[in-house]
């Protein structure tokens, strides 16, 4: 969810991000999920992450602006989407603050393919999974994969985040993170575990 707001701040259409995530196989896009869990809750969790992890978990300016609208999601009738009609539609209030931000910053519309969007979000997710294993929060990739499938709705047929990383190729993931770190900054700095695995040719499942 966090990385999607950075892309919106770069001029990527939020609807394109939602569609890319759904096409990948997740049950809902980041905007709908954020509205469901509560934008205010996500905001306070994000601020705690900033205190705990520093620049690696710095919040996107876009998320701050959306929070300041007071549209906190389904419980307030609107968040990223407006729920007052039969079907959710983009919230005009949120669209307006994004439009104003992009204009003030001189940001032009940016087109990313669905693959570029998903690869960017998943590279960061794989990196966080690597930090969790590296730090002993989770000691087996199998447990991590079960957690993201049953807890986050990760597509079961893709095997989970670690299995997906193995299929992508650990070296490919690592090199993509290095590229994104150069472009986007420290939030994409690869975990030491990923660096070691890429250099040694290991992967999460050892095959």
C-alpha cells in the first residue's frame, strides 16, 4: 500500500495501480484495501514505522494529504473512493488534493506498465520479507508464504512471496532493488540476506 502512494505522487494514475494489482491476482487494490482498514489507522501505523525504521519507511507526501482530507475510508463514507452510490467511485476530494500536489510540484502524468507497477511493489515486499527472516522474526520461508497467502490474500497459485521471489530469480530481484534504490532512495536498499543470496546463488527454498 505504501509504495502505491509514492507512484501516485510521481504522476501514475491510481486506477492503473488498482487494476495492475487485481490482474496480478490479489483480491483488492491498495486503495480499496486502505479504505477498508482505515486511512487514519494506516497513517498512525505509518508514523510509528517511520520512528522505528527511519528513512526506509518514510511516508509518502500523498498519504499525508489524503489523511488530511478527513476521508478515512468506508467508515466515513469515503476515502480513496466514494461509497455513497451503488458502486465505489474515485473520491473527488482526494483527486483534487492529488491534482493540486502534482501541479505545485510540476509533476506530469507518468505511464507505467502493469508489470512495472507490480514489480516495484513486490520488490519492496520481498525485501521486507527478507528483513523479517534476517532479523529472526520469521525463521522459515514456508511460514512467511503461508502468512501472506492466508493473511494478506497473496495469490495461492503464485506460492507466496518467497516462492515468487525464487521464481523471479533472487539475483534479478536484488538487481531490480539496486536499480530502484538508485532511482527512488533508501526504501529499496536490499537486505543483507538478499545480497548474500544473490552473490552465492542461493534462494529461499534451496533449490
